[in-house]
């Protein structure tokens, strides 16, 4: 299969699922008749693909010259310290992922970063701390309202008489051989950050 088509398939799957999990690659292997080893090697070769879950907020701090000359390296270290993760990692609560990126086109307002594609510029340690705190508190608000909704709906039955939470989407079974090969490939990659 031509590389461009393969990349498109992986892009679409990543956009749909957020990342290319073992299950997603298995399904693609079956539905497009592509060897799982080929899918896996492409997914792990390109930095644009992720085989692990991303945080709700994906931070890309710029590491290109204009930003570096304006303190971006210190700010990248500050972000790592604040989030208690390294570049390329995701926080334990899955709220933040942190990456370095090349120029994001905000050089005249350096140093800059993107959070879920939204630019934040003229950064300082103080402004970064405020941004992170705002995002953390908005998460708390969402989970509080989600919790109260869950409590209200707990025990509610669907029309068919079964609890809504018990309903599960039908899964397309991947063939056994592909399943075990994917398991081995992902096990091998456990120690890597990607
Ligand atoms: S160098 Fe950082 S935005 Fe251009």
C-alpha cells in the first residue's frame, strides 16, 4: 500500500480515537488488510503519531531560536517541574501532555506555546502558572458537574430495562493471530515514551 494512503488511514484513526492504541491498530489491520507490523512500525516511526493516550490539554512549548532567546528553555524546565513530567510525557491524571515544537509563528511575541492548538504568548513563569491553574480548576468544575449528573442518573433504567452504564458498543473481533502479534509489539515498546 502506498505510504501516503497508509499515513492518511493512521491520521484519520488518530483524529477519531485520540491515539493509536493496540486495539485501533488491530482493527485497521483487519479492515484494511495491512500487516499489523507495518502499521505499528509507521505509527511509532513518525512523531506525529501517538500510541499512548494524550492528556486533555496538549502543551507544545516552542523550542525555536526566537523563543529560546527569550527564555523558552527555562520555561520548558518550569513546565516540567510544575507538571511533574518530562517532555514527551503525560500527567498521571491524564490532564496534560507536554511536548516541544518548532516555531509556531508567534516569534514577535516570544516565548510562546500552544495548548490544544491555541497560542499563548509572551510567557513568563507567572503567566504559565496562571494558565495551568485555570485549566486545572476548569477540569474540577467539569468533573463536579459530571459527578452530580452521574449521581442523578445512577440506577436509572433504559427502556429495555437494562442500566445505561451496562450498555456497551459492539466490538469488531480482530483475528487471533493479529491480536497476539500486536500484543508483542506493544509489550516491546513499553519502555519508550511514545
Ligand atoms: S520561534 Fe517560537 S514562535 Fe517562532
